[in-house]
C-alpha cells in the first residue's frame, strides 16, 4: 500500500506530502501520525505541504484533525510551505484550518516548535523533587 | 459566439477517478492558458464537486468542455449523478451546512471559486452541477 513516510528528528515528527493524495491515504496518514506521536513521545509535528497543488475541504479537515489529535497527545502541529495559490483558494473556499498553526517553511516551523513546547509541559519533564 | 474546442466525459466512481479527474482538469486549465491561481481554483472546485458526486451521489460522471468565445477561453465542468438528490438546495448552498463527512462548505465555497455555478437536483433522481471558469 502507498504510504506517506514519517521521519523523526529528535522529538519532532516530519511529514512531507509529495503526492496527489487519495482520500484514504490522507486518513491513513492521520491514523499513523497519531500512533507515532505516542510511540516516539513527540512534542511537535511538522507537515510540509509545499508540494501540494491543492488543499480542498477534505484535506483541510484531515490537517485540522491531525492538529487536534496531536494537541490532545501534548504535541504541537505546524503546517509549512503552503503555496500562495493554495492559500488564496483556501480563503475563498472559506476553509479556516481551525487549530492549525502555519509557518512559511520547514526552518521557521522547526524554530517555532523548538521555542514553544506544548502548553504545560509533560509530567516527566518536571524537575524531580 | 461560443465554441466547444474539446469535450470528454470521465467516470466518477472511485477515489482513483477523483485523483485522475483533478489531474485532467489541471492539464486542460493549463492548456486553456489559465493563471496558476485560476488553475488552483478550478481544480479545487473539481475536487469538491467530484467528491460530492462519488460520496453523496453514489457515483456518476463529469463532462469536461474546453470553451472559446474568440477572445475568451474557459472550462466548463458538468457533474451528474443519479443519487438521492438534495431536498433543500438553498440550505445546501449555505456555508457550514453538512450532511456527512465534509466540512459543509462544499457547495457555497465552491461557487466562489468559479465564474458561473448552476445546480439542479430532484429528490430521488439525482443532482447536476454545472460550473464554468473563464480565464
């Protein structure tokens, strides 16, 4: 089965979407990423969509779902690299990508994740008393 | 006078059809000389409507037409299904309205991406959506 690779860079998961995704592939990514956040104890998820030629309401919903699920698992999600034509179309379509943080490119997205750990921190990050 | 330069009918039954139709519309939009933004808008509109045809209409077809008026070039897409139809079109065109998996901005949002948008639907007989994007 076709899959979208998930790379781990320390505590950040990096996903680069490079294909015109079938709806099922997008849902598979959503499930795998959510599971991976737990097994990798990830604090951040970076999704690079610079190769995506469109974002329709379905893909938009998948991105929002990933961000919402990641947040419940104490990880932040940043979507990076959106093409200008895609951004213009998204706004006209009325899609707001609820709860999804965006950054211009991978570098800026990583800088954000490094600077802003998920709110409250983790129990195991707290200083031992 | 408007002439149809080229036309083609494609099936919309599976997710693979959805991906294929998006790619075909992209190629036709490029061929008609659409800007990148207009290509993106018409392909996104195609994706929304083709998914409706497959998911809500139980499958159907899309007819593609490359149009020319001499000075203007355009693309017309006609999505047809014989599914359950839409009982309240005015409601279905409202942003935020949804019956299923979508975000409920399929129709109202899609209308904003194209130049002309026409929808007819008969409960029990199906739905026909015709969109035109002029360059």
